[in-house]
C-alpha cells in the first residue's frame, strides 16, 4: 500500500478542519436557535399551528334615568374565511359566486378577498341578517363560516343623537356618551383558539379553547326620555316656524345639576350617522368630495350645546341683576330712568327701544322691559373687580366639567383690559361669549338658592345583574350668591313672564320665571348683519324650582325676538314636563274660570294598532305622538304608552305611543 503524498495529507487535514468547522457552526446555530432564540421560535410555531378568532364583547346598554333603553347591542352575524383553506379546496370560483349571490355583492370583490396572500383570516362581510347567515351555513362552503357578532343599535333613531353619539364599524365610541364612556361600555373581547394544520384546517385531536367575552357595563343617564321627547318635539315646531339655521335646548334639575334633556335640531340618526336626515342635506352630501364630507360630518355630529359659544344678550342681564342685588347696589324698587340711550366714556350706547324710551321705571320694571341703560348703570355701580367676581362665581371663566366630550369654554375679556365701554356692553350680555350649558347652569343656580352645581349627565354604571358598580353623586361647586338674593331675583323673573316681555312662556296654574334674549351673531370676528341668536331662559315653579330651561334659536327668519321665537318653545316644554312630573297646577280664581279643562281618563291602547289607538284616543278627546316619530305602517302595534291607562289628564293632552320596533 502506497504512502499518501504530502499533498494528499494536506487535503485530508484541510477537509477535516473544514468539516469540523461546519459541524461546529451547525452545533452553534442549533444551540443558538434552541437556547437563545428558542422562545421566539416557539411563539412563531404556536402562531402557525393555532388560529385565534376574536369574539366581540357585547357593548353595554345606555339607559335613561328610568330604565328606558336608548342604545343597545343587537346580536348579528359576521362572515369569516380562511383564504388558504378555500384555495386548498379548489373551489375558489364556485365559493366566490355562491357567497356573492347570498350577500348580494360583486363576485370579483368576494374573490379578491378569498385569494389574498399572507392572511390567515379575513372578514368577508359583517352584520348580515339571519336569513343570509342561515343560507351560508346550509351551503357548507369550505373555509367559510359564520361567527356571532354585535351591532350597536339606537331604537329611537335620531332621538337624543347628540347626547348618545354613535360608534365606529368596530363598535368603538366616536362621539357623545359612546366616546366619553367607551372604556366602560366596550367590555373585554373573548377569543376562540384552536390547533390547525398548514392550510388552517382544525386538527381533530388539537387543543381548542373558548374564552367568553366580558360584556361592557351599562350606563344610566340623568336624561328623562319623556322630557327629552317633549323637548325635541318643541324644537321641531320652532325649527319649522322660524326656518332657523339651528335650534337648541337644555333642561336641567337646578337642585342636582342633572341634565334632564338636551337637544339640537337638525340632528342625525346614530344608526346611519354619515347620511344627513334632511332630504336637502342628502342631495348636497352626494355631490361632496371626501374632505368636504368629513367637514359636514364633523358639523353634523358636533354638540353645540357644550362646544359652541354665543353672545347671550339679555339673558345675561340676570347675572348682572344677581351681582347688583348681592352687592346691595340695587334693590327691586330702586328708581331708574331710560332716555333711550346711555353715554359711557363719550360713547352713546342705545337701548333696544331707543325710538320709544322707557322713561322712569323701577329696577324690577327695568328687568321686565330688558332696558339696557338700567344694566349699564348697575355695571358702573359694581365696577370691574366686583362684577368679574360674579362672572367667575357663576362659572363663566371655566368649563363646567360635564361628562361629555368636546366641551368648549367661554370667551371672557381679560378684566385688566376692560374699560368703561366694555363693562357697559358686558352688563347687558354683549362682548362676552358663553356656551349654552354654562348659561343654563348659572340660571339653575338662581333656582337652587344660589348654589352652583356641576352639570351631570350620567347617574351610575351598572352591570347586567343590575348591581351598581359606580354612582356619580351630585356635586356643588360653590355658593354663587346668597339665598336671599336668589329668591328676590326669582320673583323679578316671575314678573317678566306675568307682566313683561316673557308672556309667551306663561302657563296657567304654574308660577314661571324667565328672561328673553336677542343678540347679534358674530361671524369671522364681526357682527353679521341681520343674523341673531334669540333665546329664552326659565325656571319653574318659581317658588320651588324643579326645572331650568334654555332655548336658543340660531338665525330665525322673520320675527327675531326671543319673546316670540324661543319663549313659546320653553312654554311647550314646561307645560308638558311639569304635568309629567306630577306638579299640580294651582289656578287662581281667574285662571280656574278661564283655563281649567275637564279631566279625562287615559284609555288602554297597548297592543292595539296605531290606527285603532288613534281612534280610541280621539273619542276620549286626547291627542298622541309616536316614538319613533316616523311611522311607515299605520298597523304598527303599540307596545307601551305614557301616561299609563287610568291616569287622569286634561282634555287634549298628548299621549306618547311607543311603537313596536322591527329587528335591526
């Protein structure tokens, strides 16, 4: 046997070292994978071998203060697919065609979803009805299945839209209560985890785990559904009569700060929030591009009652009155004289009735007449420092802190820059801008013996078993003025309704106090010619206020005075709400003869069709409204009514009929 040459020995040694180096590298790599990167590869393997299907949690219900459901989560179905499994079946075209026919969609769109690469699961269509879901189940298409889902539904359509808000397609709150309390309403989603093979088919002996979703908490509002209904009905009437750009209203309980109703018209339907309610706006919407549509949506969803500011005009004179009475610079019978204008720092400021001056009058009569020179003089007597103390005391320098998103703050001039003219204009409600909520909350303080409360729109959070998880208690902010001042001012407010400019708000048998307001509208930093805000604010009953109401009409056409536009709406809201709250009218002798009506007993109309119910109510001299307000089928069945059968009400009272809802 020949001895290997030196060259061969070198080759063998080189080969030995090379193989050893490769083996060492492989051993090192295996060790690195198993020890250093072991956890990452275990996770990747787990992801490849399992499928994790999210199970949405049921969003919490939104109730009114008496348990009426205003927002619910309706059970529905969503179509899911595994593209790899569909492709493995070899029936992509057949499945696409069948799915498209059932879902009434374009076949090419369905096929594009089913053939997507690098996607384990894909959502084909969400929120389909029961008939379509059953058809897909019966078809037994490989790689396609139905999963339970929840869809947000608002049973009363556009009712309380700006309070409730709405959700995204993924059931996340977008505006309103839905956004503010999203973390409580949304709950915790569940999971469906199972072992699958390479193409996503479930392994017969694999591990399968189902984690139940945890439902969201239910939110109980301070809103009273019936008072909200009365409020929205009154605003619909004002909008139709004045042809205004917008009308808003807020109803509060002065003693607790509870918001009982809050409405803006026109509004939107939270069930379909991206489509305007009015036909005119729908036609305009169709011609807009994406950017313009987004602008329209933001305008439509914006809650002007808490986000927008306006010059309150003469309604702000109540704040000036409260400050003057509290500081003792004026008394109810203090004498004043109106010559049609007041001269301040060489500048002539006119009274609204400059063409026919009010002449000699007491302070009380000056409030009734809403005479600007009277309040200019009170402002001068107070001075900037004292006056601003009450602007702050009544809550105009900070946001109210109401539990709704997007609250705006007032625009108040820095007192260091307020001169005699600025002080004069602020004293009668010009040169200062406030939110409607700030104004009605300050007037509510007058109804609460001077105590300013924090506005509250949520009472409590409860679980599905009815257990209270958290209760939001009423909170007093401060004592704005004394009880004596508040009572004196309420009597002056009452005289405005009985003897002054607020007679349109008068209700026989009830003591109502109020104040009118009309202020020029500011656009782009200037007063817009011919455009005004007309408003009316009220307390009732004035001896023990249970309701504070503000109505603001934005750009009324024709008649512009708050006494003729907003005051009638306040009248309608108070008339229905006070009766609903079982506050009995106390007629004086004259009213008893002139206004007292015969009482009738409310008949039973539940389970009747709307047609038959209307006939029955007519025979009892009663009127009706429906909820929802739009009725397509006159044979719709009545499921509830207010007042209940057997209640005694005056003739021609309005009975609210709740109609049976179709499944969403």
